[in-house]
C-alpha cells in the first residue's frame, strides 16, 4: 500500500511495515481529531471511512493465497479486522465520538508492533536500535476515556488476550 501524494506527513521509507504503521497511525490521528469536534459529524464519517478502507486492505491481503504471513497470524488479524468492522459500523450508525477509543487503541497498538524491527527483536535490541534509514512512525497520544469502566469486558477473541482499556495482545 503506497501513501497518496496528497498526504503531507507520509513516511519516508518504502518499507511496507512502515507504510502500514503510518496508515494506522494516521487513521488513529484522524479519529482523535474527529472526536474533538462532535458538533460536526463529517470529519468523523471521513475518519471512519478511511479506517474502514485501511482495514479492508488488510483483510484482502490476509485472504490472498500468496500472503507470506503464517496462517495462524493471518487468522488472528482477520478476527481483529472483524472487531474493527463491527466497531466502525456501529460508530457510523451512531456517530458517538465518546466510543472511538477501542478503534484508536487497536490502530495504535498494531502500528506500534509494526514499527518494531524484526532484526532488532531477534538480536535482543530495543526497536529503535535497529539499523534503519527511517525512524518508525510514532503513535499519537490521547488522554484515557473519562469512564474506562464503561467499555464492554470480554471482547478479546480466541488467540488474543485483552490488555484492558480496549487494548489487545496478539500472541504469535
């Protein structure tokens, strides 16, 4: 997936992991910006549509026969994409900016995982210590929701564990 020339903050790297991490971070950033203007639903619709398109690309990639990822990882990503689909369609239906945190957290957590360098992890080095021409994209920050107990517990699908506050850990 190549970033569009219309984006001003696209990654300098052509590494697919960097581009995917950037796309997820950008989608999370737009969701957070849309949450700041609840009186104007159009930015939220656009951010949700962008997020949906991005995750549809991931779904399509995971379903390809020549996908290089292990089958169990592809299945876990597909399960996660179903959670994203459900949450996105619910938010498109109610346009409730107070319920965006789970989508934002999923995008940010996956982006953070993609930003880790496999060669650094294998060598036991922190992610930022790997030799790479471009720094990994940084996930945007956001204050936690005012009422974290309002999130539905037990949302983690099989093969994943809930890290609390809408965060999921995928075991590989």
